[in-house]
C-alpha cells in the first residue's frame, strides 16, 4: 500500500530521487556556466553604449564614473 501511495503522489523510490537530484545539479551547473558569460556580454554592451555617447556630460552623469554608471544600469 505504501508503494501504491508513493506512485499516486508522484514519488518514486530512492532511484528516482537520485535521478532528480542529478538533473537539478546538472541544470545548476549549466546555469552557472551560462550566467557569467551572458552577464559579461550585457555589461560589455552597456559599456560600449556609454562610451559612444557624445558631448559633455551634465548633471549626475558628469560626477559618476563610467564603471559605476554601467553597474547602476546593469542592476536595473
């Protein structure tokens, strides 16, 4: 009866639990591998766009370094 209950609830035995844990670990590793690369590309694009702005900066932009501006924009 307990095995029947596990099947109805969508829970398998220890083998299925291990398989799910392995899949979750693989997905997390893939995200970690992709994450820095994607965020680095976004930061590079923001930096290039800020560098291409022409003319003298005014207001808050004039008093904030470009690296800090890039970080603020990236966090948005």
